[in-house]
C-alpha cells in the first residue's frame, strides 16, 4: 500500500473499517447462537431458564468480547483512513518565482 495514493488508501481503509464496525457486528449478533450451559443429571440434562440478562451475559462471554474488539479495530481503521483525506500537499514558496 506504499505506492497507492492517499485518497485511495483512505477509501480502502474506511470501507474495511465500516465492514468491521457495522456489518461484522450485526452479523455476529444475528447469527451467533448462544449455548446455554446445561447440567447433566441421572434423569437427563437440566437446563436453567434463560432470561434476557443471562442470555446477554452468555453472549458477552462467548462472542461479545471478540466482537467488541473487532468493532474497535474497525473504528480505528475509519479514523486512520479519514485522516488520509485530510493530507494536503504543502505549497513550496522556494520554487515560486518572484517577478
């Protein structure tokens, strides 16, 4: 990526960052099935009832921390990529001729 122009590099970084921040997070929430731990007993398995707080805690333990870290990486790529749009070429006064 050394030979790519700054605006092109910025666009690529913003697109990848947007994917990691938004799309990957939504897909992880929608399609990551949370497994409820069940206790084996002599009569079979006994699964505790799952309320929303327990479900969120299990999701956070199984997928949530990795999803949050990937989203933060995507946010960092968006910020870094947007700075490439702000890079301007400095005007060099020494090459200008004074008439």
